C-alpha cells in the first residue's frame, strides 16, 4: 500500500532514522527518545521499530506475512506467526492487503468462505486503519495492513502468535520501552461480544518475550458490527541497567473463537518511552554564598504509562556544593518497586535519587534541593555531570556574581570655585557609617564643570547582596555642599535591580540594597546654586550738628559668591537703637553690578533697601551705604552695644531661605566709644645702630581717629635705658594735636626712674603726638650701648625689660663705636735704603679695627689707598689677609688698577678686633722718595676716626710714612793727554762727614762701594738730604790729596750743590756725581827718561781713559735716576 498519512510517515521516518539501514542482526543504538527543554510537558516517545506493511506492494495481490520483509524502519525484518494465524491455516489469516487488493487468493479456503463479507470486511479494516492514522479516505484505500478473519469451518481457532519479528533492535540499558499498534475489528457484537480479540503485547528481550500488556481489545463497542479502530498501547518496560539488550515484538491473540475475533492491525511499533530529565537553577543568578534551588523535573512521555525505579546522580560543577540547608523536596514519590531515596549532604558536591517512580497517568514530578557557591563564576551543570537512566537534561547554568556598585560624580554647571572638589563614598551602617569603597580616585579633579577622567569615582565596589549600602558625598577642596543642588540617576546594566532612581533629588544620601549579580552605576550630579549672604558693618558716627543730630553710618553688602546668578529681596533694614536715641530719617547709596537704586526715607524705619526679585550675578557684591540720622532724647548714659535696644544697634534681613551664608553677620551696632591706639617710633628707625654724637628723635603717637568719643591718656615713657647712653636734648619736647587740647608732658628724666609722663585727653577722631630728642653720649659713657625705650600705661609701675619684635610701643637702637689704626714694620718714619737687598726693603703694614662696645658692627670694610706706595714699591702678591678675633685669616684680594686695597664686608664682633696685614717691597730705584699711605674704614656706623670718604684729614694713627735714602757718586780724575781732558784715577779713598754748624763733624756717614766697571768711581749710599763734607783720605800714587774737605749739600731731589768756598776749581758736581780733579805731583824726569814724547804719550792715554770713565758715569746715571715724590 502507499501511505501519505503525515503521522504514519513521520513515525516511519523517525524509526528509519534511528534504526538505519541494517541488513541483518542488530543495528546501531538509537538516539534519545525525547529532548530537554520543556519540563512538565510530556513528549511522544521515539519509535525504535515501526512496521507499516508497505515495504512490498499488495495492490495486485495480498501478501503472505511469512513472505513479507519490512523496510528500514522495521530493521528489514521478516516475520513469523503460528500456523493458524497464517494463510496456511485456511482461516483467511496472515494476509497483508489494502482496500485495493483484488479478490482473495484461492489458496486460502478461509478467504473463499462467506465471500460477500470476508474479503470486504478485511478491505474495510485496512482502509479504516489508514483513516485512523490521519489519511484521507482516498489515501487510505492504499493503506496496507495485516489482517486476520479467523474464518474457520469449526468456528474456533487456537490462541497463538499473530506476528513476531525476526530481526532485533538494539536497546539502551535503563531505558523504558513500550509496544503499540493500530487495531481494527469487525463483528464485535458476535456471540454477545464474547468473541472479541484478546491481544497481548510482548517485548522480545534477547529473544525472551516479556509480556507488557494482555487482554487488549480493539473493540470499543459490543453493539456495533461495523469496523471499529483503536490504538492499543502496552505498559512500559525498563531494560535493566548494566545489560545489553536487543529487542523484538510479538503480538499474541488469546481469543479462540472464530465467530467474531476478526481483526486487522497496522503500524506496530516499539517505542522508547524513557522520561525526560530537565534541570534548572532558581534563581539562576546568585551572589557568592547565596543559595539557589536546583529543580530536577522528570517528565513522562505522552503515553503516561508508569515508569518505575529510575535513578539520578548529579555531580555538581567544581565550586558548587550542596547548601548548608539542603532543603531537599519536590513532588516525586514512591509508587512501586524500590524505595525512593534522595541524598544530598551539605557541603558535598553530589546529589542522588534512587527508586524514583512515575505513576500511570502522571505527567511529571520534581526533585528540589539547594546549592551554593563561594566564588564568582559561571557554572554549567549538564549531561556530563549527571548519571541517570532517564533521557539526560540540557545544560543548566548557574551564574554566581556579587553585585557591584559604582558611584561617579558629575557636574551640571561650573563649580562655585575652581578649587571646589567632591568625594563620593559608599558606606555601610547608614549615612555616617564606614566608607567601604577604595578612596584612591573617589575625589574629583578638574575645574569648571569638568571632572577629570578617572577621578570622582568609587570604582566598581563588590558588594554583598542583601546588604544595605548608603551612597554619600563629602566636600573636598573648598567645596560647600550646601551651595549645590544634587540629583542622582542609577542604572543596572543587567536590569536586575528594581526601584533605581532616575534624576531623583539627592539630599545627601541614598540607600541601595543590591540584588545578586546587579551591576549598578550611579551618577551623582551637582549643580551650583547662588550663594547669597547679607552682611552689615558699622561705620563712623558723625555730629552732632547745629541741630543736635548725629549720623550713624552702616555698610550693608549682599554678596553672591556662587557661580550662578540669583535673586533676593525684599532687603529690609531696621534700626533698634537704645531708648534715648531716636532715628528720624535715613538715606542710602548703592554700588556694585546690577545693584538697586539708592533711596531715602523720612521715617524711623524699617528701610527697604532692595525690592523683591532683585538680581545679583555670580561673584557680584552689591553695597548699600546707609546713613541713619538720629538724636538723643535725654542725657541718660548710652548703654553699650549688647543687642537690640542698646547702642546704635541695627539689623538687616532677607526673607527666610534666601540667604545661604551665615545670618550672624546681619546686624551691627555703632557705639560712641573711644578707640585709642598708642605707639612709639624713633628716627632713625628702631633697630638702626647709632653712634656717639648722633641725635635720635622719638615720637609718641596717641591716635583716636577711629574713636567716636574722647580717649583719656595716662602713659609713661621709660627713659632709664635711653639716658644711660644719651642725653635728653634740652627744650626738645613738643606736643601737637589734630584737634582738641594737646597732651601734657611731665619731664621726670632728671631723677630715677627717669620717665616722661604723658596725660590728657585726645578728642574723638583726633590724634596727638609727643616728640623729643636725645643725643648719644661719647665713647666711654655709653652704659650698655643700647638705647631702649618703652611706652606703657601709667598703671605699669615697673618698666619692661625686653622689646618684642614688631612691638609698636618700644624701640631699641644699639650704639656702635669702633676705631681704626695703622702700623708699619719697619715703623713709620724709618728710612729705607733702596740699595739694600730686597729682604731689607720690605714694609709690612697692619690695619687694626677695634670694637669698643658689645654690639657687633656689621658691614665693615677696611680700605688702604696705596697710590703713593705702589709708585715706588711693589705689592707682595697674596700677602693681604684679614684676621677677625684671631680666627683663621681670610685672604683679601690684591689691589686693583686703582692701587686700593679693600677687604670684603665683614662683621666686627662685639669688643673684638680685626687686623688687615699686607706687605710691599721698595723698588731699587726709589731714591729719596716718601712711601706713605693711610687706611680708612666704613660700616653700619663709621669708625671714630679715619672714615672712608670722609672730608676730614686722616688721623695720624691711620697713616704711615717711610722715606728712602739718597746716594751720590765720587770720581777721582786726573788731567788727560790733551788740553782740558781728564782721565779716571783709581786708588783714592774718600769719607763723607756730617756738617756740624758749618764745620765738618768727625762722624763718617754713608756706605761706600766701588762701581764695578767704572775705574775710580765710588757710590755712597744711605744719605738723606742735607749738608755734608767730602774728605779725601788717600790719593792715587803720584797724585795729591784734596787740600781741604769740600762742603756740599744734597737737595731733596738728590741733586748736589758744592760750596764754592771749599770746592775751588778742582771739585765739580753734575747731578749726583762729584768729580775730584787731581794733578800729578811734579817730578823731574830721570836722565835718559822718556822725554816729551813719553810725557805726551802718557798724557794722551790719560785723557782717553778719563773720557771713557765720564761716558760710563753718564750711562750709569741715566739708568739709576730715581722717581721723585712729593713729601
């Protein structure tokens, strides 16, 4: 037959897919009968064997069951049956046919009997079976079925097997299998219904029949003779676990009657009816440590037959364990068979259920237990985790994720101040509880309305599900949270957290109880608000005028220190003066951007300074200068300011809620009170060092310019520590006042404790000044060398002993006295011989500064002008050193091009000394000069003498003078060989004697030494300017001595002047050379002597020698002429 029935085709295809194309023996294991995913909804079982009797075409002739081979869905099985149930039994049994199959085969006698009913009945049952399977009547005409008519002459038939498979189907151990088929019956009312078929379904397990259901009857009515069709279903059978089974099918009819018992069947099937196991976690998302309920749902197949003794072992994923409270439950219960046992130990990772049952008609049941996990993660529990004989579940996923909270700061407008910053916080224990987030980046950075990326955030805080957290913020930098309006918006990226705020006002805190797995991000936005503050300050009180009116002045400011504009008003000012003061009018002026106009009032107030709705921009201050006119109503003393009703109390106010700043500064009180400030100063200013003879001018100031009432003065100026080192300058005391009567000064400086007493009154708004002068005493009369002056109130009976730095009522001026002196070695006045060796021409100087007080002298510089030294001497390089109080000498730079030696600035210690030493070497040509120089000094105070830059002549103590000696040359000469010529002579000896009142003194002076290379030339050194005598003590052989000593004078410039009376013509002087011309003694020539030729020859030689000597003398003089110096 050719079926097009969808249901039958589907069953065939499924079975064919499962069974495959085996040609004999067993075939591969079938797939699972059901699929997971619809727990509690039964699914049809999966056929593992289906026979539609259509693998061979019976449209031309009926097919003997014994000759039929099934298709792939039937594992290509052939079939057997007991003979009586085959065509061989001649009862028209065992034929595969359809409506279209022609007349019955003649070989089966049973089919030939009752031809009018037998074959048509079989044909109608085949068609009815096709219709029952969903085919249309036309399609069902080709539906082929196995028919049994039991048409025996005896009217009976032996019970037996109608149908038995030969091939086997592989089974899955532990699975449940059932058998079903579509049955058609006719003649059900025969014998009163007693001969209706009695079908038994048996499952062949490894060839052994296992009866699943017996007594199955396709007749649904015992009164209907026509074809009746039903699908008969056996009970389920579980293949034992641990076994290998191959399945077959057997259909047994226990009815022995041949009257009736007419049956056909189609689509016999072996169906895997194993229940489906599904697993789920609820909730599928938990936080670490929370519990999730595992639900194992066992869902029956759509046959709803009993399925007993199934088992489940669930080995949980690593990290997931049975919860501390396993709470094992569910709807599954024992029905039959083994006991139903569920085991899940807290902390273990295995759950087992054994002996589970599904009752007949039961669609599903559940098993529940709780699990937990300590660590975050995604845990998959699927077929790999479960050992069961049921169809395994799909993967079930448990996500363990702690909730996270992130709080981030944003700004909706620029900050109030560039340095305003904010710290966001997550707390436990309420708005003041512990901060739990990482504070590293929780404080904002940035300016204006920007928040620097990565700042102002708590970061993702890993929270505990179910715990209450409070989101807060704190001011940082210069921020004041009261100056900002906040709003908060929170989102959960997983959409788990209910009730999150969106744009809600933030009043300082927000409580959130996170659920497991939520990822909450909250943005807290702050928007700057105007910051308006009103302040009032008292001003001056003026008057009274001719009418007795006074004016109290006040300054009222309205400041918006915020970064956005605001409004305010009405701004009202209310006088609340003392009872004896009556306000009569007021006037005010205004300044500041956008300030309301000024105004006036002729009432006692209140005064409306600004109307409602007045605007003020960010950073703007508007000022109201208020002048209230008032007068006294009686002469009662004015009570001091102490709130409303006292003094000149006055307050200003805005409507409630408009002022963000403090209100404590909204009132002010002008008072008629003195405000005396006493101070003392000195010229030169306090701290300046002074010196003997210097005049200091002191000023005592009594300032009441800020007072509104006269100030009484009673002060003492203590002078004992001033007058021990100075003297009060006579008639120097003066007093002045800007108004009112000058103060009175009583001079008590002449007796201990030496004071000036200042008394009197300083008028309101006035200032009085007392001045006087002192002159510093001379050195030796300086007391403690400090002028200390103290001004105190007269109630002080003991003068202070120290003057604090910065004090306005005392002054201190130290007195400095120091002196300067200079010495030389050789001592000043000692002559230096330029012709001596260099070691004898060295002059060493010492300049000494001496401090005669205990006060250090700062800024000291010692200077020596060497211009009149270094023109005839050479400075010894590196010889200048400064030694202070015997300390390590300090090198002083050599004098520069200006020939001035100067020390660096230094401090001369109290009662200490400083010595500057250095040396020079007199030049060898510095004859008859004066080496002189003077040292000077400067400092914070100048020295007592020898002041650098001073106009007075230098004190001798600072000046040294060292003259140098002169020299002359003596030349002995005789007549030359030509007329008028001379020649030098050797062998003479001379002495220089001092002059003694015009006579030659016996003392020989000077040092004689011959001049090398100049015959007869003698140098005489160590001669000072003056008058001397030349005495020749020895003449050359053949020559005469000077007849008499020759008197001569050495001028200061070294030139020589001869005394004509004693010099005669034989002694001449030229510059520093004295020539003594001597004639040879007259001797008669010996006989045979040389004669005139010899004399002439000798004369010529002598003249040449003399000329040579004179030339050498002139040359030597030209190279030994000293520099001159003005004494």
